[in-house]
């Protein structure tokens, strides 16, 4: 398949961005279709010229190596493949979901990676929903559960920050009471405080070198008018400019190691708006990554 025009690495060692897809959506509760996202995002990426929205040339500076898709439905094996493939190389690690349950596997792999590197793992979860249910519809691996599973696995509550939240289950509100150090920036908070202040707060929390950051980007963080193609659309969300500048700011200011983009569901989409948002945002994240790693960009 043709993908990422002008940005693919010739071989694995030349790359600075490593990608893996997880086309799995069996744990989505409402609308399915996120299993199609890895294929559609790759396809669309070939249509996009290798420039960001400010006209900055990404060629030569971003080299992507694609490990292909993880096809197992066994979460232990999923975690193993992430560790053995994606984390076999150093650079920016990218994961295309899948529904959000895939983060149960990837956040475990990330936790173990941080342990090996003697770093403190941090999750920045950008989502309409906290995904902190112990169990949802009788399923502990539901896409409503990854943050609960992460706490259970060993992440400290102060090292998890949720952003863009506006849909709560009763059990989630109870869980928050048990974890007062787990910061929740609701969509409303983000709108009121603005992205700049939010990034300043995140810098205060996590800019020490001991932290390594995993950004989990659920596309339903965006308002459904920007991202209609997702299984659980939730009104009163963030704009595409807000999520883009937020994630850019996190990448430029903190040590971001892994980024997943989940819950893009192409069969539910309108004219691929949501998939395009994911791909177009990704190129903006690349710009931020270049800025962070080289401080060197040719501005048009
Ligand atoms: Mn989610």
C-alpha cells in the first residue's frame, strides 16, 4: 500500500518515526468501525503533500517506518508485539487504533518500557470520556476501561492527566474520589482556560527529565462537528485547532515517546472528515517533533 508520500524511510534504521496499526474494534460499546482506521489513515496519508499547515517542509526531517498491523485479539500478545516491534527502535512511536481498548495493551508495554529505561511513565489522555470504568457491559477490556486498567497495572494517579472530558459514568465519578491526584481538565475547563495555560500547567507537572510521556488521543475529544466519524460522539467538544495546538505544545515541551490515535471509525464518517483530521493533525505533530528534536525548520 502507498502511504505517507515522501516521508517513508528507505530502511528501518534510517527512520525517526515508527508506526504500528491495531485494527481492532471488538471492545467498542456503541458504534463500531475503528478497525478500518489504520488502513484508511495510511491511504489518505499518501494523498497529503509532505508539508505542514504553515508550509514547512517535512521531507528529509521525518522518516517513517511502518511495522504494519497487529492482528491478534489477545491483549497479552498485542502488548508483546508492541514491545518487540515498535519499541525495538528509538524515535517517535505512533499507534493507529482501533478502539480505545487497544491502549490497555500499549500502555502496559509503555509502562514496562519506562521501567527498563528508569523513567516515570505518564499518560496524557485526550478524550471526551475518562475511560476509567472498572468494567463496562460486563467487559473489563471495554474501550471504557483503559485508564482504570492503567492504574491497576501500576501507573500513579498523579502521572495520569485527562483532557477534554465531558461524558461521565456514575462509577467513574466514584473512582475520581479515590484518586484526587488524577487531574481532569474537562472540555469546559479547556475552553475557559485556553490551551496556552493548560500547556503551562502540564509543563509544571511533567517537564522533569525523569518523565516519559504517552499521549492517547481519542478523536472523540473533538466536537462531533469536527470528528463525526467515531463510535461515541459527544457534543460540546474541542475544536480541531485546540486539539492540534494542545498536542503540538505537549510534544514541543515534554518528552513525548508514544502517541496513539484511536476511535477514528471510517464507516461512520462523512467524506472522511474525521480520518482527514487525524492525518492532517499528525503532520502538525511531526512539525512539533522536528522542533523538539532538531530546532531546525525551513519556514516558507
Ligand atoms: Mn476513549
